[in-house]
C-alpha cells in the first residue's frame, strides 16, 4: 500500500466538519493523516492539565473511516502559557533579542523547562494512544531547525565541545585561535556565535551548527524513546525540512528515525520544479540508505515564488507525487488536508480548498488517490543507481560562511546543477555520504566538496584505485574537518588522486566569463591548474590562463578521475557529463533507441532531449520491476516499454505513447535491460 493523505488539523474546525472530513477522505482515497502537529494548546490548555476527549473522538472517527494516523507530538509550537511560565525557555537571536510567542517554533531546545514539557506531553500522548487502532506512526515535532543563542545553549555547547575536543588546547588548535588573539583559556569564555564586530571564526560557526544538529537530535531522541517504549513496533519519525538555514545533518539523523520523512516545496514555478523534486527525492533516498522513505508534506496546488502564489497546472500535483514515489517514497502526503479560515497560512493550498470539494483541486486529489490505490505493489520496489553525487552537510554549511574566496560558491546550487543535468539526461543517481561505501557505483561526482578529511581522502582514493570513476569540481578537498587548508596547493586532499595541483584561485565577477578550448565559456570561477600526472581534456583559451588546463582526466590505479576547474553553463555541463557518464560505463534508465552505445552522451548533450522533460525511473523488487514514465513536457512522447500500465490498466506492447503531462507506471514483462 502507498501512503496517501496529509496534515489534518481538526482543532481548527467544529466536530460537524470532522464527519465531512472523513467522508471526503474516503472519497479521495486518503489512508494516512498527520494529526496534532500544532495542537499543544488544545491538548494541554494549562500546564499538566490534558484535554484528550476531542482527540479521542477524532482518532475514533478516522479509524471508523479506515484512515490511519501519524500521531504528532505538538512540540514545535509551545502555547503562550509556556512562555510566561518559563521565559528562560524562549529563544534568543544572535543579536541577543529574546523572542516571544505569536508565531511557532518559539522555544530554546537546550532549556530544561522546554525539554521537560516536551517529555510530559509526548509521554501523555504515548500513554493514551499507544494502543489506539488508528495509530500507524508517530510524527515527532515538526521540522526541527530552531536555533537559539542563550545561556542554556552556551552551557550545552561547552559540554558538546568538551566531548569533541577533550581539552581547550585541542579546541584552540582546531579553531586556529592563534589568529586574531582568540585563544581560550577557560571554557566559560566560549559562547554560541553571537553577533560579532567583524568576521566570526569559521570553525566556531561550523561547530555550532554541528552542535545544534546534535542538540536538536537529542531532543528528538528523548521523545522517540518514550514513544517506542510505549508502542514497540510503531515507527517513529520526524519530518525533515530542507534548506540552507536548517542546522540539521539529515544523513546523521537518518540513523535515529525509523522512516526518513521529508517535506518538499519547490521554489521554482517553471520547469525547475521537476528537477527540484527529483533532487529532494534522491536526497531523501540517500539519507534512507537507498531504502524507502516518505514524502510527509508537499503542496497540492501551490508553488510560492517571487512574492506570489503560483497555482500548479492541472496534473502537476500528480506528476510531482509520482516523481517522489518513483524515486522511493512510500507515498505522497500533503500540507494540508483542509484550508483553514484564518491564521498565518490561511492562503496555503489544501486538498480541500476554501472552495470546498466541488473544485479542481479536490477532484485532482481524488483522482490521485485512486491512481495510488492501484499502485500499491510498487511500494516493495527499491531504486538502484550507477551514479552517486556526494552530499556533505558540513561542506554546505561551511560554504555559507563569510571570508571565502567568492560569494558565489553555493554548494546546494552546485549539486543541483549537476543533478539537474543528469535528470535531463534520464540518468538516475543516488546521493551518498563521502565516507559511505561507494563500491557499487560506476561513477561518483563531487561538486564543491569543500571539506575532505584524511579518512575520506583515503576512501576516495581506494574507490578509484579499485576501478571507480571520480569526477571532482573546483572548491573541493580544500580544507580538513576543522576548516584548516590542506597545504601545498589545492585541492590538497585530492591532489594525488586527481593528478593536478591548483596554484591559485581566480574567481570571476558576476557576468564575467572565461574562454575554453571547446569554444564554450566558464563562469563564476577559474583557477591556475598545473598537471601532476593528469592530462588536459579542455584548456583555458585567452586571458591570463590561456593554454592552461581547465578540465583534466587522470588514470589512477584501475580507475579514473576528472577535475573541473570552472563552472560550466548548462549545455557545456551536459556535454561534459555525457562524456564522463559514458566513459564510466553508466547510462540512463531507458534507451529511446536500444543498443545505441553513445546514448548517455547524446542524451546529456542534446538540447532537444533536454526540453523533452521525460522522467523515467525504475523501481525493482527481485525479478519484478516497475517503470515510472512521467511526461512533464507539453508535447506527447513515446518510450520503449513492455508490460501493463497500472495507471490505466492497459497492456503496453513495445511502445508507450504518453500525451503531454501524461504518466504511466508499467509493471514490466520480460527481461529488463538497465
Ligand atoms: C512546512 C511546515 C508546515 C507548513 C508548510 C507550509 O514547512 O511543516 O507546517 O508551514 O511548510 O508550506
């Protein structure tokens, strides 16, 4: 069974509406709702006084309607009584402002009173509902990510730092406090990175992010353990929020959740939304270790961008949902079930919009529910890929710091650009941690992997030595985990395996470009590269780097490495990735012309294909396989396929024809070539 539903907030409505909700959920094929995410004030109106009657009624009603519940702990939004009782548990910004309730997420995660209040409400929910027949899953909190800089946090940060470094000498060394007279002689001198006069110490800032991730995780684990103890076997999760501001290492957290669950809201209303969707889904699968995960929130009918709401075009809600499922999601869940009449997000989209069930959006919700009802068997299938992109939260965080060689070193964008080029070529890829076992991949891509430890250096070298192909982009392997530059020329940690030495960075100004021997032009970044074993595949042409290597290739052991020293625009990146993918022996999910050896090269290089926007992903379970074919283009397209289309029920005998915006999920017959 695939999960289908969304956040359900019955506390915003009178009981008569609940009856209608459940009837509509049945009509829409909803089988799971997240309940109680923001219900703290309703559940515990006064400290220690619980009012569960209404929630009993809601859960009973849902159960009678055949809808299961991801029961939330409401700890992302403490009620106003909590702020007044425990002002020390309110969050403090880096500039020292203490925030007050009035929105949500107004708490300090290190404040003992907040943690105690969380344990109390989570424990009370566990006691009351552990055995409820509607309970399918626990949904702890909502989108952990709140940071505080108060004295409670300072104390907890010091404890964390002592555990990491042991003594102040090691901390001083790691933070390079010899610079600007920052030497610490007492733990009491160490604070969270509050507002500073000028540039802060980058390692201090990075360690605070690492600490914040661990501190938030500890708060999650406290609740999880209570819930697990009360209801063994019921999965516990929390919904990840994605974004550069989020101080959470989701890969690390994945070890502590029973199901990786993400919320995903694309920021681009144009064609980029589909690439963002695939990016987030592949990331989630990476965090889930390649296994199944759950799209916990997405918007039925909204992409918020450029200061306004963009209503999704008809069919786009289904296409996005299927794209997530194709890439391993166990279902499609939305924020939210019913649009509220008031409150800060009253104009957010919902499966039941303000217009009610007689609406396009509800009709599409019901249609999607019916389709997912026919796709239950795919839930068993996993997704495998031959290509992996390395993902490292610390490199992302560090690349957001100040004092770097360029302001144009956006880690997430670097990864998305490479991932997008693969998406347009139909090459499915995983995301993997730099220290993961990479031996299953033919090709590993490392865009802007700024931090590389000695351990990761050795692991990457042995991956290549054993026959793998590694492609590395500029601003990778520059520093160790403490953000200290690997000396002797960049990229210090990877010089040997790449066979190059970078003497100096030459970042480009906005709009400035640099010529390449291919006739293409590099953007944003260039550097003076010397060959140290590698050969130049592409050189700089013109300007002060004229004739020097820009893109190199190196044989290392039984494998190969590539180094890309500038940012390539879309088409040039497509060309290059086409060569790299082909040379590594990897390729797309489906060949439009089976037997064409140069397929990967062509698909990656051709703008015509780039505009086709046909998403092809296969889920497999042993000998069984399901091919997801999603036509995001506004033209009809054909794909070679054989089997039965579970969406429409029709057999597919060699060629699948899909109208613009159409989709199919083929239970494949016969041997499947990857
Ligand atoms: C999510 C959040 C929801 C809702 C939604 C709006 O990030 O978990 O509660 O705010 O965004 O898009």
